[in-house]
C-alpha cells in the first residue's frame, strides 16, 4: 500500500518527477521498505509500515504536500482557505507596483480620424492634443488607407477566417508580402499578427534549425527580442548598448564555425538612440554571423522610400547597399504605416523555412483582408511621398531645439523620439496627469520596466500635423510644469554629473555617449539638412 501511494505521489508531483533518482527519493523509498525502526535520519519523513497515517505524512511533506492538497480540494470540494490564496498573491504583486510607482494607468484616449492629432477622452466633448502616438505619420487616418480598407471590407468581409494554411492564402496577403519584400530589397517576406509575435517566432524558431546557435543581443533590445532568444534556449551573450568593442570581444569567444546571430535595433524607442548598422554588418562578416535588425520604429520614417535606417545611410545617392547586407529585417505595420501587424523580410529559403516551422505564424489567425489592404496602400503611398517624413522630422528637430534652449532635459539622440528626462516615477506620472487635466495635452509617462528606475521620462513624438500653434501650446505647458514642480533642468542634471547624456559636460562622458548614440558620422541627426532639403523639394512641401 505504501509503495503504491508513494508511486502515485511521485507521478503526480512535478518536483518528485525530477527528484525520482535523488538521495531524498531513495531515502523515502528505504523508509517505506524498512520496518517500524526505520533507518531514515529524519524522523518526520519515516512512514509507518502499516501505512495507517501515510496521508498525514504526505500532508507534512513540503514537496508532495501541495500536490496532495490540490487533489483533496478537487475530491472534497474544500473551502478556499485550505488552498493557495491566488487572489492574495495577485494583490501583493499589484501592491508592490503601487508602492514603487510602476503601476500602469491607462487613459481613455479616442483619436479622431478627421481631426488628428486631436482626440477625445471618455467624455466625447473633452478634446485633447495627442503628442505621444506611435502613429508617427498619421497614416491611420489617411484617405488612401481608409479607402483601401473600406473597399476590402465590403468585398471580403471583416475577418480572415483562420490561419492561412486553413482559411486560404488570400491575394491581399500575398500582395502585402510582395510589397514588403520590395521595400527592403529582399526575396520575400512573411506577415505576422504583430512584430512582437514576429520577433519571438523568428528568433525562437531559427534555433531549431541551427544546432549550437549563439545569439549576441544588445542590452537595450525590445522585450519581444529578449523573449524570442529566451524561448530559443540557445546560448546568448548580451553586449553593452551600441558598444562595438564589447560585441567583438564576445564574438571572439565563439569559434567561427559555430552559428551566430547578432540581434539589434535601428531606432531604440525609449531613448531614440540608433544602432551601429555598418559596424555590426562588418563584424558579422568577420566572425561568420547573421544579422537580425529590428526596424520597427524606423520603417516609414527613414530612407528615400521609408525602408528604415539601413536604407537611410544611402539617402544621398539612393544606394541600398547597406540594407542589402542585413540578413533579416523585421518591422511593424502598426506605427508609421498606421495599421497593425508585423513582418520579417529575408531571403526566400529563410522565409519558406519560417513559413513552414514558426508556430507564431502557423497557428495564429492571419490579419484580416482589410488590414492587409490598408497596410499595402500605406506602404505604397509612403514609398513615393516625402511630405509626411519631411514634416515629422522638421517638427522634431524644431521642438528639440526649443526645449534645449529652455533648459528642458531632452535625452540627446539623432532620431524622431523626444525623451524628456524627469528621473522619478511619481513625478513623471504627475506631469503626465497635469498635462492632461490642466492643458488638455496627452503625453504618457514612461516608467520601469520600460526604462530603468531613475530614468523615468515623458516621451514626445511630433507628427506632420502638429502645427506651430499646437507646438506653442505644448511648450507653454511644459514650461509651466517645470516651473511649478521645480523639476530638474539641464543645468541641474549637469551639477549632478549628468544622466542619460543630459548635462554631461565632461569631454570623456560626451565622447562615450556619442559612441552609444550611433549617429551617422558628421551629422547630429539621422535626417541631415541635405536630406531635409531633398525631401522638401521632392514633395514640394515646405514648413
């Protein structure tokens, strides 16, 4: 009887399965087999030979006791106070977030298609100006996009009907993937439900085909890339953000014949820093690695056709050579393109492999036909129009200049992101709330874990339709908040030695941070003055 019960507990308990061959398991087995004078050293573990109180002994066991109690609950319909307090655990976790001020509050913001960047709150008569959307170019409400989506909706209905291998591979999905492949100068592309899913699926699935694969990942990579590498169970090295010397040191530790992938981003969304694409491509060639570039916050925004930062390096002459040297490029349809979904572009064999093996693609309902149609229309439009990109970057550079002149601590970067450093979670939340309640301006605060503790900020993203009048209103509101709350200015941060590149007066610190920013040589912005002039003239749109 004792052996049967012990065997049952061992099979039902996940911990005991792993402990089956351990000394503890052997000790317990000996205890069952011995007579009343058990030789087990721990009396609390000795089981009576007649098995009369084996259930009580099982309850006392810290390893199998939890399994027993769960079974008892199911069998006897016990009350909740005899089992795990699930709600209590969740409450404690949430209370921790409230205490450290990292709890996430979600504002009711409803963007207006015909009046963007205006929106209304839960009260439809309460209008606010949106300054933090990732719909960077306002394409979600562009007539070309809306018309394409409406036509597809009327023709093909609301949903895709399932996964593509079951519901069918629609012409609209194939057209979108062809458009994306052409955008990035690749053989093929594959569309996912989001780029989070794309990054996770691609990075985890590649390891199934590449034995002993080793990942080299920038420490500031997005959570989707971190999760994909973790799910791959491949060996990984984390290199310091944009530190090419550190990356090469790590690459040297792995034999050249071992498969390697360097995973990094072009524009890092919360800091606005930019990955060192040319240097990473060169290191990949030198050490036999593939390159995986996340262009999520860059597609639509950079390059002559909106293919991203990799294309922008050849902006002056239209050269796509650098983009061609990157093996895998992932992007989103949900930011500058204004829709939703994600994708990867690469060579034909890799795309076919992922189509055949990636669970995140195979087992997920595909994006609806109307979404595919809208995304294709948006990409086609932005490949031929410089107007939206020109206005967005012009407005960004202008606002950065104004803030710097006021002493507002903008974290230095060469991209379209304007991170305003506050350095305290509670204060950042207060600033966001005050902008909304006192100035009818919506700018979300960014706290841990999105950014490290002590680096909390407001993240501002101007768009093409943020007029000078809206900009003046924002500048006045930010000025009022800094004055009334006494938030740290650039000079204040400088007196403390600087933070995140703000107020760094030491030449060494400036040089170090300059390297980390990954700026294109001789330019303080990715969009140079010549780039802006070209865009302005080609779009016949000046501001």
